[in-house]
């Protein structure tokens, strides 16, 4: 499946999401050949990214941006075949996490078996709840303000079991691609099949929206679920920080 168009679509969806959420907060910046976004009081997206391969001569520029914007994470797409990631590894950058970019050709909808309800976040109260429970599943905060300023462009969902919020989901469409992001279930509700149910809902929503492919970036924790649902590997993303 390692189709160049699918690789491009995966990166486009992810970086468009970062750009989209940061722009209303005046936190998106283009500094060729790099782009970066850093939202105050939020752990996300806070990324510095590039579309072309980098060389040693880019390092001073990268370091200058990071010095002015501490805490930026650099996603390195393993698509260049050049081992240019060694530039980071020999200059004191550390690996925060590795993610597998994956894609699914959409077909039949899934039956939903669990008694979960999905509520799109469209008001400040739900945005606060979403922001409160998100870091229970992930190691960083997405601020309420980030959610509030992006109701229209990004689909944030609260996942409920009965009346209790137990998880989060973010959907973001670019063309015929639906990006599935931020799938999280709070720790005490894990290993009950809920994450897989959230994914089935997300896939069904992508089909209803007319998307041809669903794309995501899988952590080691979730990769088994995505593979089971039919997603295939595209490339590795190594997130570096200084």
C-alpha cells in the first residue's frame, strides 16, 4: 500500500490539522522551509515540520526557531531514504514517541455493538469537559481555547458511556481523506473494547462524509486495534525534541 499519494495525503491531513487549529489563535507561522505552530497553555500541536528532506545546513535555522519557541516537537517522516534523521540524533535531540502512519480504504460500515454515545463538541461547557479528560488518555493537554476556536473546522467528539464522559475523538477531513485523531479512552475504561468501538464510529462517519480513505498516526498502544480493523502501514514518524 506504500503509494506515494497515500503518504502525501497522510502528511497533508496531519499538517493541515495543525495549521488549522493554530491559525485562529495566531499561533501558526511559516518560516521557509519550515512551518510551526505553538499554542500557549496547550501541549498541542506545538510542532515544527518540513515537507522536503533536510540537511546539516538547516540545523542552525531549526535551532534558532526552537530557541525562540521552546518545547517544539519535530516530526520526522521516514520517507526520504537519506538517514537525515541522524542530524537530530547526533545533535542532542531525543525521541519522544514513534508513530506509524496508516491508511484504510473505506468500504462497508461497521455495526456498533457497545452502548456508547458520541456528542460533537459545540459549546464551551463540552469543550471544557473534552479538554479535562483528554490528558487522562494522553501525556499532554489540549486547551479549551483550542477546541472553542475550531468548532466549525474540526470535529471534536466526547464519548459517553451512559452519562459519563469516557473518551475523546477528533475527525478532520481534507478532500477525500478523513483523518482520525485523538482517539482516547480514560484508563479505568480500557480493555473493554471501547477504543475499537470509537474507531468503528469514526470509520462510519468517514464513509458518511464521502471520504475514500481514513488516515491516522498510530501509537504502539493503539496499533493492534487499527491493524485489526484493516489499516495498513505507510511510514514511520519519529517525534524529536531538544
